[in-house]
C-alpha cells in the first residue's frame, strides 16, 4: 500500500489553537464564577472567622444582584446549626437588602423570629412580636402559635402588649380562631393590669363563653381587670346577664366594677337586665354618692328605647343646675327620657338665646331625637354642632341651614356637614348645593363642595374644571380628592396616604375620603400606634363629634362609642374598638359590609 503525505493547510493548527483558547475562556467565564460563588458560600460557615467574614462581605456585595449568591446564602441559612452563625448570615442578607419574605423562605424566617424571642434585650422581643403579627399567610400554622405563646408569657409588659396585638391580627386572618383564643386565654393572668384587661376584651370579642366557669370568686383581682372580665362575660353571653346583676347589687364590689356592670346590662335583652337598669333610672337624680351617680348615668344611657319619658322638663332643668346630677340630665335628654317638645317650642319662639338649654344640653337633646319625626327650628344663633344635629333630625332640612358649617374654618365641622347633607338632602338639592359650594369665593366652601361631590358622585364636570384651574395648592388637592372619591384620578391611589402627613391639608377630610374609598390604611392611621401619635381619638370622636362620620363606615356589629358617657367608659369603649379593629383588620381590608352604627 502506498502512503501519501497529506499536507494540512497552514491555518488548521491555528484554528485548533484558537478553538481551544476560546473553549478555555468560555469555560473560565462560566465555571470560574460558579466555583468562586461556591467557595464563598461554603465559607459562610467556616470555623475560620477570617474566612467567614470575607464570605459574609461577599454576600453583602453580591446577593442583591446575583441570584446564585442569594440562593446559596439562603441554603446555608437552612443548614447552619449555630445560631450566632445563622444571625451573621441574616445580617449579611439584610445589609444586601434581601432580608424579606420572599425571597427568604418561611422556615428561615420563623427560625429568625424564634431566635429574637429568646434574646435577652426586650426591644428584640418586641420586634419579634411585631413581625409575628405580619405573618397572615402562616396564621394557621402551629409554629406561629408557639411563637405567640412564648411572647405572651414574657416578663416584659411591652412585649406582652405587642404580642397581644399580633395575636389579634393573626386571629383575624386565620381560618380557625380557636388556637388564638386558647393562646390569649392563657395570658389572662399577665402581671400588668393593662395587658390582662385587654386580654379579657379580646376574649369577649372572640366569643369566649367560658369566662363564668373559670373561678368561683371571679370578683377577686385588680378592679380594671375584673371590670374587663365582667364585660367579656356579658358580651359573649348576652343571654346570661346575672354576673353583671350580681356585681351591680353587691355593695362590696369596687365602684368601678359596679359601674361597669351598669354599662354591661345594656348588652342584654333579658327582662332581668332591663329591670335592673330601670331601677337605677328610677333612682336617677336621687343618687346618694358620686359612685351611685356614675351608675345611674350609665344606666340612663343604657336604657334606650324606653316606652315613655321618665323625667319631666322641670326635673331635667333642675338636674342641669347641679354638677352631680348634670350628667344624668344630659344622658336623659340624649336617650329621650324627657319630653322634647317643650324644649323645641321654646327654641322656636325665642331662638337659642331664649332657650332654657345651654349649648351642651341642647346638643344632647337634638342628637337624641329620632330622624324626621319633629319640626326642629334652627334659629340663626344656633351653635354649630347643634345646628348640624338639628339639620340631621328635622322633618324638612333646608340646605341653607348647613351652609355656614360647610364654609367653616374647622375641617371636622365641614366633614360633619358634608355627611349630614348627604344623609338628608335629595339628589337635586345635593346637586345644587355642590354647585353653589364649588362656585363660592370661599376656599373652605370650595373644599366642602369637592368632598360633597366626591361623596355623592355629582357635579363631576364642574369639579374637574375647578380642580384644573384652582391656583391655591391645598384647595386644589382637596378638589382632586373629591374626584378620587368618585373613582377618578387613579394616580392618587398611591399619593393619598402621604396627604395625611401634610400640615396644610385637613387630616380628617383625607381620612373621610379614604374611608369612602374603602382604604384599610385609614383604619390603620386611626387605630394603630402610628396614628395615635397624631390624633387624640377621644377629642376627635367625642368633642369634635367625628364619631358621626366614622360610624357610617363601621361594619355591622362594630362596638359603639357613647359620646355622652363618662371619660372612663369612653376610654374603655375605645380600647374595645381598637381590639375589634385588630381582630377585623383583614375584613376591613377586603371590604366589609358598611352600615350606620349604633
């Protein structure tokens, strides 16, 4: 056989060399980074602190932009046994701005919270309780129940308080509230009275019917805790008011507990509860002590729906003249336990200045009248709140009677007037009133025009025109708020919450708009700790009567606020309302059915 020499072209060796070079480069570009990541990830748990520190810094630099680094660090989180090393990786991911759910898996997140729960410093445990309250998607998991159980047994009252808030939020998000009721019930004996009382309130709201069977001497304990427990017992068992009747009739019970008993009886429709209340209503102005006066005051407020007036006009006038009996007289006016017509007749004859009632009693009378049953005179000198109350209940409301309040400098008064107008006026009347306000030269009137148009859906074209050409920025923003209330200006969905932080915008009006649009963050602002930094709720809801706005947006079954009650009862009712909000926040977020309150 003849072998021939085949000459390879000169370019072949060069091509092979170049191909090998390219292959080496490509492999280097692919494999070397993978190797580099793997080496650094493995060193996150190195026994050498120097190597571990370099690996942690690598995660800080790269986890935010390299998924392989993030995934590797998370994998080490799930494997590492030492808690100190675990927290080092957590800190590195946090510095890389990746410590959040997702991408952090539930197992790692729950372990982190468990570590925080065992920390020696109370602020870390408070943070653990706060973060636990955000685990809505894990609300039905036993791991969360265990965290809360440990936190509610904490020695620090602030930790227990935050844990109770978290338990309420999670109970509202869970399919099964029984584990939360059990966890909360186990914390009822907490050392501080505030947390223990709040625990009883939540037990009542959750429908715990076991309160009467736990101890024979349930009256033993701190009065504020006993009072909250009594409320929970009757709230959860309205057909069994005997504990409240027994407490009311027990002269050895603390005065605050007997006063709470008088309040609790209004929650029961049983004849025995009504008889106990009626006995104290009959005593009324004959109360022998301040404690008895408080009981009678609450009994009168709880005696709504009486068959006929209990007190005469003369008794009311005389009662108003004495500091001790004055609250009972005001409550009686508000609850319709005195004939209203003589007072209304005197108001019609001589105006407010000739009325036997000063501004506060007149307001009590008007706020207690049934809507549309009486012709209520509204003289020009009627005080603002009384004017709005009279407009709300009179048979034939006149828009002009409300105009000064709609143009008021006080935002809460404008809010009340807008709501009253929407409730009582016909669509043509509302249309004309909105147009008059929007065309007014008064900035305050224009603000009310924007909100009234937003509430009613009327005068959209005029509102758009006014918002477009308004040159005063705060007024323009309120007009835009009205358009947003009508479902327009979707860009304001993300901007409206920031409006609550501005001093040049009316906070309560922004809240009204948010409530009207079903925004849960309005409830957060009102009832969360952040909101409390900005608003005195008792002052807002009672003194400024903003309760009349808020209760329009409360779902059916929400707790009441008695604006004619004593300060201690109002504070308790506000605590109940806050706890109710925590338990129902998810429902509010999802849009609960709206009804007018009590």
